[in-house]
């Protein structure tokens, strides 16, 4: 984008009541796109660190940011618990799978024999299939638009991950309608909390929904942006601002992740 057009756009934004915070967000967005393109080239499209180190990746992310996935800091707070649970199950269901970071990543774990991704966006599902093909795990991976189709694919010990940008309660209820008690009894749930349009968190509603169904919360993991500074990114910049931008995930403050398991 031409610098004069950017300057003109910023001036227009300020003239129409935009704040300096709005300007900062826009500038950070454009800088992030620039940094992501450079990083993808530096790394030859290979994830450099984290639980999925060595995974081949796509040049763009869907509904999230690319650089934390390439550097291995993406949702770093949950990585240890996620992999620990993944090593104890044989199936994985990712609702809100986007381009397949977790579906392909967990399909690379030998003990997981079946991975199912669900997303309402067909473009995301196509990208997830391409990523699975790229990493030669497509025989393990299946992708659908609806939860009822997904559940029919699953059996055995299961990890269910839910990240649906505010629709968590509807998704949880849908799962409990579609899945058998036998399957749910041996399932772990890992859910990212979100916010209503009013600005209130749905965290307590999610906890109440599971407790009502006989599940116990094993752990709550708070968001911690301090863990997002990447040693990989430090190889390519001396700027603290760029390091922060490399770690940006575009999520609201004070989100957390909840882990549940049946107590019946």
C-alpha cells in the first residue's frame, strides 16, 4: 500500500472521531502482515518451535494470526496440558478448526488415529484439508460443517476442543444432543471462553452447563500474554515492538481455557 494512501487514511480516521488507539491497531495490523510474510519466507513455511515443530504450514491463517503458529507460541498457555491429554486419547474433535493448526498438529501424534475438524466456513475446511495433505496425515483427518456428522466418526477416548468465538454454549448443547453417553464418559473437553456483545464473559455459563451434566472442571488456564515473546522471532528483529507484534493473537483480554471431564 502506498504510504500517501496510508497517511490519508489515518487522517480521515482521526477526522471522523477515531482515536490514537484505533490508529495503533491499524498500523500493527499492517506491520503484522509484513512480518508474517517475511517470517514465512525465513522459515520456508515450517513451524520452528512448540508442540508441532517441523510441521509444514500454509502461508496464511484463518480467523487468527499466522506468526505465533510459525514460532510455536500460539496459545502457549495450554500447550503442555493439550499435549498431555492428547497422549492419553485416540481421537480428537476440533470445533472451530479454522485452517487446521490443531487438527494436523495432533494428527501427527502416533497414538491419535482419528481427527475430525468442524467449521462453518467452507474456505477454512478446504485449507484444513490442504494442510493435512501437506503433512501426509489426510488419512486420519475428516472435515465437516456440522457437529452431528463429526460425532458419527468418533469412538474411543476423545479430546474435544471448542473455540467458536462466543457460540460455546450452543455448541456444547449440540454435542450433548448428538454424542452418546458412552462417548462423552471418556471425553475431555478443552474450551476457550469468550464474551457476549454486552462485554460479559461466558465463563460461568460454560462451567454451569458442564456441572449440570455431571462434569467436573479439572483446570482453568488464564491467558498470559507474557509468554508470547518468541525466541524464534528474536532472530529476525531487535525491535521490542516487532516482538510484540509477532506474538499478537488478536484475542480479547482476560480470556481463559477450561478443561472438563466426566465425573459419572
